[in-house]
C-alpha cells in the first residue's frame, strides 16, 4: 500500500533529520581527528559528546520511522 501525503511528509522529515545528524557526526569526527593531532583534549571531549548526542538523535529518528512503517502493516 503506498504512503499517503502525510506519511510521505513524515518520512521526508525523518530522513532530513537523520541526514543533518550524520553530517554533524562526520564534521565532529573530522574535528576530533584534528584536535588529536594538536593534543586538544578538551576539544576532543566536546566533539565526542556532540557525536554521541547526534547518534542518539539518529536512533530516535530510526525508531520513529520504524514506528511509522509498523503502523502501515
């Protein structure tokens, strides 16, 4: 059964949120790598905290998307 307009909108929003989080994770990982080379331990910790937060965001989006799919079954 195809998705209705509301469901497509929810799915687009979920994918957009996940893409934003993944972009942030990638950027913070690059910064952490640079900070490692410069022995910037405080900045490394901050970058890793952001990465963990964005991973939790991805997990939440994945779960909400899974719930949307499960509702369709």
